[in-house]
C-alpha cells in the first residue's frame, strides 16, 4: 500500500515543477491507471459473460434433436392452451419439454390454428416439427362433426354416421336405453300426469365434437349426453324450472325443443316458450304447434311438410303421441335437441299473456298476440310477406 506521507511528498514535489512537466507525468500515470481499469473490467466482463452463458444454458428448454422415431397417437383436447398441448405431447414422449413446444409454437403465427382432435405424430421429435405436424391436416385422424341446434335424434344419427363411419342404425341401437347412456332416471318425471317418451331425444346436446376414431356409437352418444348434463348443470336448468315455473325439468326440456323448432330468431325463443307454457298450463288448451305433427311424420319415415300442406287427418291423427293439434298440453317428449339459448329461454320465459305467434318477415321475427283477432292481423302481415299458405 502507498504510504499517505509519500503521496503528500509527491504532491509537494509536483507543485515545485513547471506546469508542463507536471501535466506530462500525470498523463502517463492516468494512462496506466486507465489500462489497469480496462483490464480489470475486461476480466470481470469476461467472467460475467461466461457466467451468463452458463446460467443461460441452464434455462434453455430441453428439446429432442431428431425428426422422431416410432409413430405416436395423441389426442388434443378441445380449447386446450399451448401449455396444455405441450403437456399432452410430453406425456406421450413426442417432445422433450413443454417449454420447448410453447417456444416453437410462439414462433409460428399459425399455431393459434391448432385444432382439437386425434393426431399421428412421432416420438422424440423436435418441438418445431411437432408444431408443423399439428398444423398438417394429413396428421389429423379425427374429423370434427357439427350437430346443429334443433336436429332430431334421427337426423343426428345420420350426421354421426357420416363422420364416424358407423351405420346410423348402430347409433339408434345404442340410444335405445338413454339411462345406460348416462341420463339420470329423475329426468324422466313429469308433474302434468302425461306419459313420458323415454328416449334419447333432447339429450344429445348440439355442438361441434371431435371423436376418437376408435370411439364406438355408445361412447359417442355418452359424450353428447354428458355434454348435455354439463350445460344444463352450469345454467342450473333443473333446479330453476322446478322452483320458478313449478314444472319438471323434463317438461321444460320439451318446451325448449318446441321453441327451438318454432322460433325463427334467438330473441323469440323465450317468447315462444311463454306461449307454450300459457297454453299448456294456464289456459289448458292444445298448443297447435305444427312442428309436432312433422316430428311424428319423420318418426314414421315420412318427409316433413310446410304447415299449409299438412292434411287435417295428419294433424288430428289420434295415434300420434306428439299430437298438439287436438290434444291439450305438452307432447310426450322433446322433438329435437335444443341448444343452450333454447334451454335458457324455456328456463326463463319472457313474461307475457301471449297465446299466438306467427313469423312475419324473412328474417324470422315473429309477431305475438293475445287474442284471435290480433293473431289474424299478424297472419295478414305474414301473407303480405309471402310467408304462409294460410291466406285467403
């Protein structure tokens, strides 16, 4: 260490020398100090860099380096996040780490288009290659099938047959026992003393599904029933209708299916439901919903007809358990698979005294009425719009 007295002595000596010599001497010492500082910082910087590199290497996502080995079949769940997809791939040993997959997916703008379904990938492949295969339609084994709202069970079986390759009759056979498919027995109860149609109709929830290619008709229908139970459970359907409407969940499901078939737009679903409740429970009168006659025709293998083309003997058919033309109250069961909006409309129908409705424009809006006279005026509007055959 330099003694403080020596420093002071050097400062006195420096003051006794000409200024120009002092400056020269000081500059040399400064250059040496600067060089030492530079070397010190360079050494520290090198150490920091090496340390950073080593630490960084510890956080690099583990990834396989090859194109993959044996085929691996994986199922990507519906609405799965990139992290959830990565977890599925790690579990199947397709990628080495979830982080490697999410990093690769984030670098690929199209990764947001990865769809749910069953894919054939390869074990131990790079995350980048895994992302590419998930975006390749050829790697996707299962194909999505959409069951629209308002489809009957028979129509649903036909759509499922096309999507899965199983014959429609196999789905019909699997649906013979709805309780075996998961529908709780308490769903088939009524408070109005009417007969119950104990079928799967109404319980096959309409939505887009991705079924495993190996799924049997029984498994497919179980999935749809489970989805129905999940949706109705989430909206509190069963408890709500019993408490607020004093009807059984099954009766409300029947109303939801009727509204689904009759309403032209979603906004009218709760109003149509109200008309059904008013006629069936308040006025104790026939619903006179033509859709129930058409449903009965379909069950007999016949084509549906426009309301104006239905024959009187078809509408009044006493053998039809779904007859609402001359029979008071609700039919024996649902006539299609209502969606969430229709279920909600039947659960919370719009307050009103309406007993009639008719579509009055091409967009599907209906006009509602309390009296026959009001309804006749609405029918005139429908006639003017060319929407009904009930005109003079």
